[in-house]
C-alpha cells in the first residue's frame, strides 16, 4: 500500500490551514512544501504510517517534490520519527520504502538524481501534464490543450522511466493517462 503524504493545496484543504490567501493554490504551499512548513503535522502522519507498517507492506510517497533538498529534509524528518519510535520501543518497519511523485517538470528533469535517493517513483500524469503545458486540467476551455500525449509530456515521462530503470527502482503511473487504453502500448514501449 502506497500512502501519499498530505497534499492539501490546490483543490483540497488549503483554507483549513490558513493558506487561503494564496492566489494560485496549485502553485503554492502544497505537497512536500506543506509538509516541510508544517513539520508537526508531517511527523504525526509519518508516525501513524510507521506504526501501521508492521501490519503490511506500506510505502511512503512524497507528493509535489520539485527539489532534491525537499526529499533530503523529508527523509531527515522521517528518520527523526523512527528514532523516537525506537526509543519508545514501538515496532515499525525500519526499512519502509520512501518514494516520490513525479508531478512537476523539475522532478522529471531531476529524475536521475532523485532515483539515487528514493526507492520508487509514481508519475502523476494529471499534474505533470498541466504544469508542462500550462493548461489547467480543470479548465474546460483548455480541454484540448490538456493532452498527455503531447511530445513534451511524453519526453519527460520517458526520461523519468529511464532514470528509474537505470537505478533499478520501481516506477508506476497514475492520473488519467493510467486509465487510457490508448496509452498502454506507448507506456509499455517506454
């Protein structure tokens, strides 16, 4: 089971955390940015995931990663929680896998480096497509421009897959493209 850590920006709970003053919540404090700005909330979520990890194969997935530094900081917070649980003799999977969502162009462009410090990738095609093409996925006027078969989108997906394969880590895909039968042969070819 892959558990994606909080991503409260965009169309989610941004107002609940005092982030309603952001003019563009899709490009604001969401995903890993939220977790690093609200470390107490992030630590509690990680604590719960780690405690549940003794009951099955759980993995931690970090959303909206755009820099290497974000992953390093998040992994440090996760290690801190592991130390606290260990100190309190609370059981957890000490080798829980930590991966990242590839949802923004910078993450795809950094895929080779990210693959060196993570255990898996999940390509989020909805956000990746909207950020590459500057076409809001919820804007009906731009529905034709929101195209995950666009060569730029496919190039970054392929770059991510190649980086994961070279590093020997798993890569999966989610979003609308993952449910499109027309994409299957293309993705398998990658």
